C-alpha cells in the first residue's frame, strides 16, 4: 500500500485510486484523471525509492486544491 494510505486497484497498467483513474510509471511518474471534476494531472519524475509515493501524493493533493480554486 502506498505511503498515502490509499487503497490502489491496479489492473492492466491502470489504477483506480481515490476516485481517479490513471497510470503509474516505474519511477514515480503518474497520470491521474478525475472524471467527476475534469482534472487531469501529469506528474513527470524519475525518483527510485519510497520517496516517489510521498512526492506524488503531495503533488496530487496540491493539484486538486488548486484545480478546485480555479474551477470556482
């Protein structure tokens, strides 16, 4: 389980996590799509090791907050 504590379902290279569909790369790169609010987040990084999950989690949290502000 990722450090963020979210349950991740991973099938055929795609994940469903916290209501977002996406794809994780081997070294932390991430594509997440929230079909509820239309947010698409792309996190491009090469970060081997456990820090990749914390960095991605912070990125998605921040992107969601910014996207919600901009959508108002």
